[in-house]
C-alpha cells in the first residue's frame, strides 16, 4: 500500500525545533513517495494540554509549509484525529486483551507502587512491577472492589527478547521488559501513551513511524502490543537527537528553541525548512542550500545519520540571511511592515508612494539583515528625526577635516535640485577635490553626521533615500564649534 505517515504532537507546549524536524522528515517522505501525511494530536494529558498550544502548532506547521493530507481540520475516514475523542476505542481494545487473557486488572495503589520502588532501590535493585496482580483470586478481587479501588489494566509481557528492525539504526535487540508488566489503561479510563499510540497507528494504517530516537525505548512495548493484537507492524525509523553546540540536549540555554520564537524574530520558512532538513540528514551532493523541491527529490531515510544532530544557531542565522538576500524586495518590504508598525515608524495606510519609498529602504538595508526583527534598528536612520551620535562619533566630527567636509557637503547640496543615484558620485568627488580629503576622512564624517552611526548601508543608497531637504536639516542642526 502507499506509505502513510503521521506527525502526532502533544499540545503541551509550543512546537520545538525537534518536533518540527520530525514533522518535516515525515512530510518529505510522504511527498517523495506519493504517500499520505497525517496530523494527529495526542492530548490525553488533559492537565498539561491546552487549546492555545494546539492552535500554535497548527500555525507553525502552516508557516513552514508542511501541509497535511489527512487529520486535524483536514478530516479523513480514520478520524477523529484527537486522542481525547478516541477514548472508547482504546478501552475496547484494552477489554479485548483482558478477554484474551493478555492483560489483567491491577489494584495496586500509587502508594503501594512507590513503597515497592523505594524498597527495590534500597536493595540496589532495578524497580519493576512484580506482577502480584497477575493471578488474583476471586476473593482478592472482591475484597479490592469492596475497598472501592479503581484498577488499572496491565499488559502481560511475554518472556523473551524483542528485536526492533529500524530503517535508520538497523536491528536493535532489547532484553525482556525490565519494568515488568506495564499499564495500558489507567484507573481513570484514559489510555497510557504506548497503548493509545499503537492503537492509533494500527487503526489509521500507518506504514512508517518516523520519530525521534527518544522513542526507541518505547518500541519494544509497542511491538509486543502489535503482536498481541495480531496487527501488522509498521516500519520504524528513529532519527537522532538534536543537541546544542556543547553536545547537551537542546534547551533554552542554547537560544531560541521553538518555531514560534524564530517566527517572531523573522526567520523565513524556507530557511528554517532547509536548515531543519540538515539536522541528521545530509544531501548526497554535499550542497547544503536546497529548495523545498530539491529536498523532496533527494531526501532518503537511508541517508539519515545515526549520530546526534548539532543545532548551530549561527549557521541557521547565516542561512536565513542568505534567503533574505535571495528573495524579492517586495516580499521583504511586505514582511517588514509589521516590525516597522510595532516600532512606531509607520502609521495608517501604506500609500503607493510610501510603498515605493519603503522598497528603496529595504534595498539599502537588505545586505545587513540576518533576520527581520533587525529591521527597526537597521532602518532607524530613515525614520528618526533626532540623530544620536556616540562620544567617538563626536570626536571624529570635531576634527578640522570633518568640519571642512561637512561644510562643503552643505554648500554643494544647496546647489543641486535633489540627490540621485546618478549625481551622488560626482557630488562626493567634488567635495574631495575641494577639501583634499578622501576615503575615510571624506565618507566617515558624512555618515556620522547624517546617520549617527559609523557603519551601515552604503552612503550612495542612504543619501538619495533621505533626500536633499532631510540631509540639509540634519547638517544644519549641528552646532559649529
């Protein structure tokens, strides 16, 4: 059958880069093979799950362009696609295992289990469920029922090793279940993760389970459940963990870790998709900058590395800057508007004339951008009415050479109609010939006096955008010492 893969996040937080990478690998595999990509929500943890997180996950996936063929909001014949709406299905399968003597009721309380766990640790043993409820007598069950104990349902773990055939890691052998018989249905009637997960995959006819390496240890339990239910096993592919540059698990101390944070900072979706694809997978031709179409064509589970992926925020930022410089100015201009509005630089409707002016501004600063949240700082020179000059800048402007250059600039500006791309070079050449100053002695005081900064966009881009009147105003506001 055609491949069917799924991304099944829990709405207990924002979409992490690790989750986004998992979603991307599933999406790429589905698109390359002509398969089906499904979005499912695992929300049985009702205490931590929240609608706002579910909404945010959906928004982030759409932002990344990871469209799904079936599942939440898209519908499909295998729904519903939220675990909280599938509880009766899980209970039905749990009761089936009870009837077939592959599971049993366990009346142990949390206090009982905790006491036995502490006792095992005191003896230097690995805590495990001892199976004491496996063969309860009728009288014992009646006594527990009179005590109004609410039982869990535990799966009877068969003896023997479990071999996981993994498309990334090869064959991985697990010794008999170290924790003993495990819970499949909690006392409140809610399915445990491993049970709900395989029931969903089984009933939705998932053919390939592509997920993080941290789930590899769950796989033996899930395989045993598949076998107990007489179901076909999917193919497993466990992708490597994502670590920070110090080779510890990626966390807040390494910087932004959620897609929402990168969205707010103004990272382009194509840059994020490109970089996420490189976390654990490497292109056969070694070329790292890839379009979505190229990634889809070249992606292969066989090329996924077993080694941990190292998340390098600097490399992602470099790649994002590359995409910013490669995309159209019109797009950058449109994406910049919310940042400029938030900074207070823009108000009201953007007229066609204002839109053209903004396009020139974006053309001037684009080479200096690594992400869009830098736009207010980079464009401040074009919107501010008050030039703030550093102490170093003031010292430079107090030089005799600087005073002569600025005086000549002011005189020559008064004699021209407007500053244009064509007359900027002759303008500066004339000042050079008049004052005898060139290079840094010519351009640095001009930049500082008009922008307040000693670096930034090229002056031949800045001055025509500011215009003659604004340049003269800024020069005139300086006191002559």
